[in-house]
């Protein structure tokens, strides 16, 4: 892999490291470099770490017209030993290939993706945000670059990785519960479609619903399936609820729900957490009745960016609302959050080998 180093002005870097965590936004800052590789003649080549810079792309590039683009979201954490560790990026790399299959794009070897991520983080390790609760958000993505207006898969692709020193996704972080809008007006994904993939087009299609949610003071929409019967997920996270007997319930993965690595991790951590974690189809009517009856006492979202985001209240288009429990962050959500982030930040022993140290090779 070729590495072309160039350091930018350090003022942005200082901002990322010194700003109090409330001021460090999610996804806005960039580091000095990016990773890029090209898919040409059926193989990945030109793997490079280069200064963060614009792409040059043909106006007729397939991605610009037909959204043949996919991405991932992962994180790296600074541990008490002052070393940087990535969290389960092998799972992100595997899912990028599932998304690639869904959009007729080439696979990228998992080891190649991990090497790209680790090399880039190593090169830009000075950018690591040091405030409590901050992390380095990792964004790998792939898009088609063929200059062609026919609707067909491309033959040429770019794979890139960029980094963003980030604070919490929701500005208040874990300290304040979020609100979700329950609506039958918008749907995120249709059966047989691209809902299970991290396809750029899914997010373009969710923007209108997101703006609609804001009108009701909600952070996101809680999407239902296209028959408006079952809970699916929110725009950028899976959904969970917790019943009065302490069971954590996550909607069963279907082809309209993204298989969240956070949800999968909470399922795999059930023993350590001392919790019963199950997945099943959840009828929205039963969910609403159970919240009203006090049978569901906590709820929220699971996601890399969202981490564990408790929901205090669901709102409806008619202006009514539904408070979960007492509307505050519940003890089980807090327990999951503390365990999960404790593991990510290296304060709790990683028995599963989910955290991989970024070796010092280039910096
Ligand atoms: N669902 C959607 C639609 C998302 O965009 C995300 C974010 O990545 C998630 C769920 C959570 O997935 P993960 O935990 O792998 O980040
Ligand atoms: C993530 O959690 O990593 C996401 O991709 C969600 C969102 C920022 C699109």
C-alpha cells in the first residue's frame, strides 16, 4: 500500500481533542488522510493512503444517477493503555460485502478492508479525540464510477475510507432520552428491496421522513413494515424494548431491517449482562398497549453512531404521545450502555476478542 503523507493545519485537530464533548459534533470533522482503492479489470488495485481530498468523477458516473453506492459505520476507541482499538470492524467488512452483493457490486476481501482501516487510523492517530465519550468514527464506502447512462451495474468502482473524530450522534448523548415518531405515512424498505443493505439510496429515501419527524419534535421515525403491522427499525438504528420482567426484545431481522452489529453484540453479551435478550416480530398495536399498561418499561435504539439511545416518548401525527416508563433513562438501558461502552473503551475485559489494536507501523 502506498502512503502519501501531508499534515494539515493543526487547529482543527486541537478542536477535536480539546473541545468539551458536547461541542464535538458527530461526523463533521475529518482527519488529514483517506484511504482509496480502485476496482478495474475485475480486481482491486491502487491501494493508497492520500491526503483527504476531493474525488474527480465523471458527470455521467453511475453512482450520481442510480445511487450504486454502499457504506459502513464503525468506531475506534482509545483505551487506558493509550492505544487505539477498533471494535468489530471484521463484522462491518462482512456486511459491506453483503451490501455489495445486494447492489451488484464487487466484494472487497475482509482482510484488505481491515488493513485499509487500521493503516489509515495509524497514519492519523494524532487526530484521536481525547475527551471522555468521544471516539473515532470510521466510514468505509464504495461507489461505481463508470460514465454510463444505461441502468446496469458498473464495472469500475472506488473503495474509500474516511475518519471522523466524533462526539455523540444525538447532541445530548446518553444523558437525555430521545423521541420517535410512529407514523404509517413513510416506510423505510420494502420486502425484496435493499433494506438489509447499507445502501446510500436507503438513506436518501429516509430524509423526507426524518424532516417530517422533526416537525413533531421527534429525532427519527420508528418505521413499521409496509403492512403497518410490525415494528421495523428507526432511520439510523435498530429498535429495542424491555418488558417488566427485564427481557430485552429486538425485532427479528428480515430483509427490510439492517442487521445491526450493535444489536448482534448485545444478543451475544446477554450472559455477561445477565439479561434475557430475544428477537421476535413485534406488532405495533400490542407494543402501544403494552407501553400503556406498563408491561413495557423501557425502549430505545441500538447502533454504532447511536450506541444505546433510550426513547422517553413516542409521538403521533395527531399530537398525542406515549411515555415509556417514567420517560427517563431506565436502569436496564443504563446497565447495557455502561457495559457496552465499558467494553468498547477498554474498561471491561474483552473476553470475545472484539477489539483489535491499531499497531504503530506508520506514525
Ligand atoms: N439500522 C440502520 C438503518 C442503520 O443505519 C444503522 C446504523 O448503522 C443501524 C440499524 C445500526 O447498525 P450498527 O449497529 O451495525 O451500526
Ligand atoms: C452508523 O451508526 O454507523 C450509521 O451508519 C448511522 C448513520 C450515521 C447513517
